C-alpha cells in the first residue's frame, strides 16, 4: 500500500491554520495567516478558515466570512432551501 501524496499546499495550510487559531499570537500575525489561506484555492484552505469560526474575536470571525466569500472553492455542499 502506497501512502497518498500530500497536496501541494497541504503542509502550508496546516502551518497557516495553526497560526490562525493561536490566540497567543498578535492579531496582525493571525490576519496574515487568514489572508494567506484565502489565497490558496483549495478545499483544505477553506476548511481551515471555517474551523476557526469558534474564535472569540468578532473581528476575526467577520474577516473569516469575508475571506471565504472571496474564495472560489466551496468545500461543503450547498443546502437546498
């Protein structure tokens, strides 16, 4: 059995997600990670952003929503109303 090849941005997404979710880091560093993730057009990057919506910062949650709206990927199926 051969291990699956990681996607080209997989390690970068993991590193940026860790920075984004680290509440001990100064906000500018977290926001740089947020917008770097926004610029990676993969489902994994979008999921990393979505996994951060439980952050206590309303400003960060606002920017997460803004960044997700700018991404051209949709990692979750849309629900019919």
